[in-house]
C-alpha cells in the first residue's frame, strides 16, 4: 500500500478531488500555505494499492496545470523620501508536487 501526498494550487484542488472521486479514490484535503508566493495550497492525501499508483499519478497530471501569473516583488529597504515603483514580474504557478510513501500498516474503523 502507498500514500500519495500531492501539494497543489488551490485553483486545481477541487478539480483534482472531483476527478479522484469519479475514479473511485477517496482523498483527504488539508489547506496549506507556503512556497515563493506564500499563497494558499491544498495538500491532498490518497491511500491506494501499489498497482494503482500510476492511475492516481495520471489523474493528478491531468488535473493540475501550471499557469503564468504576474506578482509585485517585495519592496527593498529604502531611505525616507525615496520612491519605489514595483514592476510586476512573471512567475509560473500551479502544477503539483507529489510524494509517494510506503505504508507499513493501514486500518480503517
């Protein structure tokens, strides 16, 4: 048995959960924050048999896409009276970071 832990963008989380449920997988979602932009993510846990791992990973690949977003960088330390005009920078967000972990024991009550 394996535990698939995927960290996805909030925009992709609902799509991924719906796709997993359509294929008969149960999932647990935890809201998380982190990364370069300090934006909300969803960490999704799926427990499954070893032979179904590629199916779960395929669903994640189809449901979670990268996209381009413009953000304003944090302002530098400036002296009083100086002006700072931020220039938005283009960054890539989305996709998924996935960990597949061996499960020694699973029990359901």
